């Protein structure tokens, strides 16, 4: 459903509702995008560990039973990449994508390294399936998750070594590519992986934390705010 033409930015900023979970890295990506776009939003917690994503009231919002879901004045958006692309088109004042087709393709490729390749392999439903179907214990599931997260860390470090960020992938301001790398670095830290072993990723991650307001959106900060 399209956003009504008469609906202006000021009104929409006050009606943005993000359904997410503190530990959800996909939700974290959307938080970062909303913050960089300077869009005010209300976050509603959907506790994935308690199974709240399977409740009928949430399935009415997102039939996939997954977070994030973004509600914008009656329009429901799902999938972090689709949400970020929508925000980029709807609110272009702060661009998350660079100016040339070649650079935009590179930024999207960086995003998909984690969104399409690594992240789907470690989400709760996959970890639960490994346990229920194959009898994997916590140690085996953690090893599985760390393998795929580390693989993408290695990919990112090689990709970033080909660029000369100053301090971000495309210059002085963070965008979609930086959101993806930062979110992956945070996911790795949550699984006990030492991101410091990957200097290019570590440097970019630290630069993101220095952007005003972004450090407060870290999953552990959000969790602390819930208590």
C-alpha cells in the first residue's frame, strides 16, 4: 500500500512504529537507518526468545513471524533490506546509498554479505531447528553460528581492505554499507567472536560508535533500557 500523497514528513515521523527485539541484528540495522535519517520512532518489543513472534496479533502484522516490521501510518514494511531501501527512497535528504551505480552495487553487495548469506543461518528458528531435528547441543549450535559469522567477517575485512574509508566505506558519513558491517560486528560480539582480529571491520565499527546517538542503539543498550 502506498503512502498517501497528502501525508507529509512531519506527520509520518510521529507515526513510525518499529516492531523488533533487542537481540535482533536485523532490527538493529533498521534502528541505525532510522537514526541516520533522523526519523523519530517508537519501538515495540516482540520477545523472540519467549515466542511472541508466533502470537496471532503479531502474525497479523507480519505473517512471516519475524522482526523487524515497520509500521508507517498503516503501511507495514518487513525485511530489513526492504525497509532500508524504502526509507532511502521516501526520505532522501540523508542518503544511505552512494551516488554512482557502481558504488551503489558495491554497497548493496556488502549489505547482502550479512543480510543474505550469514544472518539467515544463525537466527533463532534455525538454531532451534538444529537442536530439535539434529540433536545439536548449545556448544554445537554456537560453533555453527561462529563459523558463518567469522566467514563473513573475513569477507568484510578483505572487501574493506580494497577501499580507503575516511572513516566510512564511502567517505565521511556512514550509509547502508556501514550499517551492514556494524550490525555484523555486533552480532559477532554477541557470539563471543573477537572482532579485533579483523582490523578493517574493527576500525569501521569503532567509527560508527562515534557518530552521535548511534552507540545508544546497540542491542545491549536497548536491553538495558528495557530493565
